[in-house]
């Protein structure tokens, strides 16, 4: 259950970051151009394209729904969450991130599977229907 709560929180944080990110990028970019700013001259990475942010928001919402259904022991929700993670990895690569960074999106479904299969006869995987 703890891992599912962490997944819910991370999806919510991802949505907020993708919504607020472009505005913060603008503020930071302006600060780097001000001669008296602490950020003056700091190199800021290029922000992700807008389609990447919108896709991430949609995928995060889908993942929130899937996690809620995993709480209700629905096996299809696990597979949906895996598909969302793979989709996020692909979108990240297409958005310009390096492949090693994008592969980190596979950690979440792997940890979810591990937590669902722990416990021998009482494991959560056997409860999924």
C-alpha cells in the first residue's frame, strides 16, 4: 500500500510540475538575464516541448486512475500502470532526454510488481482479479 501511495503522490507532483513548469522556466530565464541576479549567467537547460508536458499530464491522470483501481485489486490497472510508465519513457526519449534517464521510468512498474508479489501465499498479486 505504501508504494501505491508514493505512486499517487508522484503523479500529483508530476502534474503540478508540468502545469507550473513553463511559468517557472520563464521566470528563471528572466532572472539569468538580469545583471544583478544571483542566477545571472547560469546555464538553464532547454525546457521540454509543450506536447511533452501535455502528454505527461494526461498519462499521470491515467496512472492515478489505475493506482486507485489497484487499491480495488484490479489486475488490468496494474497493466495500465505499466503501459503508462512505458509511454512516459517513450515520450521522454522523443522529447529529447537521454535514454538512460528515460529508462528510469521502468523502475516504478518493477517496484510495483515486486511489492505485489511479496508475501508468499498472502501476496497481493494473487488478490488481483
